[in-house]
C-alpha cells in the first residue's frame, strides 16, 4: 500500500479504513439477469465500485497483521 496516510494510521490508537461501496460492485449480483439490479447499466459506476471492493480486500489482506481495521460498507437504498 502506497498511501500518504499510512504513517498516521499506524500511529493512531484505533485506526480504521472504511470504504463506502455498493452492491452494484458485485459481479455476481450484476450478472443476474433476473436480479433486482439488472436494470442498472451505468458501467462507470459499477466498475468503480467493483474496483473499490477489490482495493478494500487487498488493503485488508496487506494490513491484516497490523492493528488497522479495514472495512467496506454498503449502506443500501430505499
């Protein structure tokens, strides 16, 4: 991870990285032609959320041996 904030996160008592994503970033969900999100076709948004999900997973893996917690959140919609 090359991040200018990493030294600050390492120095914090309770460091957290929380990325706000979307179910639209799930390849499985978006591949379901009969699913509730099937009508959504915004490629740029879906691709950016899929990328964010992968970045979150890789950050969690890289920082797994530290006290820094890494989470992804999907707030949902109404």
